[in-house]
């Protein structure tokens, strides 16, 4: 009986130690890695109507970036309208320190020229970008976004694109800062931008 009790106690102690180790391993990345956000982002180069554009071209500015496509029926226009309103709510000096960017995941339909017209409709300084599918996929992956081509059968559109809907904020050093969820009101976007401008 004594040996059984000792064995049981050893098993309980071992389980406690393993549980403690698991908790410690789970918690440590959150302390040092900013919940993994530091692993997202990075420089890229895509095409605009005026030629190649790299994220690093906007070093010194806060970049407000949205990933979608110009034929999007509702989610993209809503999100870009919110971004536009947020930029209009900034004072002129603040707005001059922000570069809005729209990246299309539909290069087959969204030419750089079409994207320039589409982006400028929402805000005059917004830059529309697209490129090779491989380059787009790399950006989507590195920023934690996603998209999926959906066949619409006999529809005149041919296909739609299901995609994530977030506004990505990148600081003046070109580092990814945060992703604002779909539906964040203009005041929320303004507050997040102002925080980055103040810390720049």
C-alpha cells in the first residue's frame, strides 16, 4: 500500500510539473512577442499606375493599408469609405503624415489604371496597387490576410473573391503595428493613426 501511495504521489507531482511547464511555454511568447504581431508584415513591391511602388517608399509616414478588390460589392467600399472619413477627420498636418494604400487580390480584372481611378474615388492620395499573383499571395500571407476565388457560375461577373477585411496600420519605420477589424468606426481608425503619429 505504501509503495502504491508513493507512486501515485510521484505521478501527481510529475503531472503538476508538466502542467506548469506547459503554461510557462504558452505564456512566454505573449510577453516577448507582442502576441506574435512582430512576426507579421514586411516590405514589398507592387505596381501602381505610375510604376513600381514599395512599402519602403513611404518610410516616415504611417501607412493605412486595405487588401481587397475593386469589384467587391459591399465590404471593400464600406471599409475604404471608413478609411476615407477617418483621413478627412485628421487635421491637415496629421493627414500629410499618412499614406492610404489599397492592394487588389484580383490582378486579372484590376489593372493599375483601374485601381488608380477606384482608389482616388475614395481619397485623392490613396494609391492602388496590384501585381503578379505570387507577389500578392506573399503579401497576403505575411500580413495574416486571406482570400479565395469563388466561381459564380452563369453570373456576368464570372467569379467573386471572398477575403478578409481589415485595415492594416504600418508605422513610420515600416513595421506592422496592428490590424483594425472590419467595422471599426472612423473615430477608432483616427485614434489608432494618431497613436502611431505621436510615437513616430
